[in-house]
């Protein structure tokens, strides 16, 4: 079943997304008449459904619905949740075999273009992510760690915070992936234990590959960033945003956003081409 909340009311309280967070989601940017990186978003959802054993099968109809979305605004956020739906007994999933895709539309935050120019000042969250390889990389609906990160007073002092795991290794930002460049090599935290594999991180990785470069996935402490030439946070809505300052304990490391953006060379052009051709991650 597909429920477009622009057309009909939200789902039931018995839905397992509400009961247990038994669902996955993706947040997409609608720009210039279509959803950017739609194939990559659908691919993410298919992978998540497979790993969570959510038996959603209506992919073609869903893709068509998303491709046909008639949105008047130039930009919009489109959120897709696929839930296991209602049913089962307690946590048990037997009998819960009618998944539901929920679609909703939201305004696009207006300040991303400015952030791209000015960069962001990030702190380090004291809230650390637990390890769960079975869920690592997925954008599943159990996001209580991110809720605690956003609720922590440390988050209020900065534009965003970087987040480590319970071993103190870098994972991501509160709602974005982390990428840095050092000596011409590109790095991003390994996400095999926790964190969300982002669509925009995938786009950057493909762009680097088109230049014969690799985005290396590493386990690294926050202090590694002090030697970086440039640091970025990425997500599907805001794109690739330079970090202009990272405050960690009593130290602050600074970068010049224009210099960081210069390292992205033809990335914006690549992004536009990918969006126009409908190609994905
Ligand atoms: C915790 C977390 N990590 C990473 C990302 C980046 O993912 P994407 O590039 O798919 O937006 C998000 C996006 O919201 C997120 O919430």
C-alpha cells in the first residue's frame, strides 16, 4: 500500500513504525521538477527492506508515483517511510505482511546555499553511537541516538556536531556524513558498526571515482581532522557543506570555506548532470 499524506490522512497507531520503529526512511530533495538521485534513494530503501525483512513489493508503482509527483514549488523535501505495517504479535513479525509506504512533503530549508558559502562550525557530541553491525548503514526509523544528540546542550552551541562511536572513533555528523581531504586523499568514517550510509556521500564517492580517486573508509579519531586540508559534511538535502571550524574539547581547528570548496572543482556540475540524467549512486 502507498499512502501519500498529501492526498490522504496519516497511518494507523497500530503501525509497527509507530510501535517499534519497524521501518526505514529516506529524505529526498525535489528540485527543478524531479527528485534528485531517485534511483539511489530507491536502492537504499530496497536494501533496507531486504535487511530488515520488510516484504515490500510495490516498487514499480512507488517509483512511478515519485516520478509523477506534481509539486508546484521549485524546491521541496519529500520523505518516504516504508513500514512493515500493522500486525504480528508483540515484536514477532509473523502475520505482519502488508507493508506501507508513507510519502510526505515538507518545505526545503532556505539556508543551505548560504551554508555552502560560509561553511559550518561543528562541535563534538558527548553522545556516542552504539555498535550494531546488523543495522549499520541503514536509515532505519530507530533514531533515538540522533534525538539525544540533537537534544544535548552541546548541539545548541554549534551549527552541527560530529559524532563518535563508543570507542571514540568518528562516525558522522548529527544528520549528515563526514568527509575530509588530506594530502590529496579523501576519507570518510567506516560505517560497518554504526551510522547511516548517505546518498550524498555515495554521490561524492562516485564523483571521486570519475577522477580516478577513492573515498577511503577509515576508523579514525576526531584529532585526525587537525591535519586535514578540508572537511565537509554531506546529506541529500544540503549537498556538500564545508566545515570552517571544528571545536573539540578546548581546541579549535579552522579551514577557509572558499579553499575547501575549490577542492570540489567540478562537483556541482557533476551533481547537476547526475540529477538531470536521473542517474543515481
Ligand atoms: C544520521 C545520518 N547520517 C547521515 C545522513 C546523510 O544521508 P543522506 O546523504 O542520504 O541524506 C543522514 C541524513 O539525514 C542522517 O540522518
